[in-house]
C-alpha cells in the first residue's frame, strides 16, 4: 500500500499549514532532516513532492508528521455535503394574490 507523509506545520498565531509528501524514507529519517530545517533563521523554502511553502522557521512552534494511506488522503479531499437535521421534505407555501396598493390622500 502506497503511503504518503502529511506535515502539519504549527506557527505562531496562524492557522496550521498542511502539506503532503510522497517521500519513501522512515519517519525517523524524515524527522531528522526536517529538524535541520527548523534550525534555520532566515526565510526558507520547504518543498515537498506535492507543494512548496515559503516559511520563516523561527516562527514555527512544531511540525507533526503522519504516515497516511492514499485512500485516506483522497477521502479527505472529497467535497463534504452539509445536510440539515430535517428528515421531511420542505413543503411549498401557497402564494396568495395581493391587491395593488395605490397612493392614499
């Protein structure tokens, strides 16, 4: 089964950045290389097989690395359809004809 790595990058006062990488290395080897990236002070480019991010490593508080299966990743990307809690169909209301109102003296 083909696996991918999902990186979740947590930064100061920002929404996490999620990146996908198809790297075949073990999590420990991958984490060691990524930790060397974290020691940089300047703005840097973090490139994976699927995307690229321009990041200031000094603003990153942590990075979570997960192995994911392709099927899990593809399932997450499917559009979610929100439904209301209503079980019965919505009934149309009857429209009533209204007289035209004219100016009043």
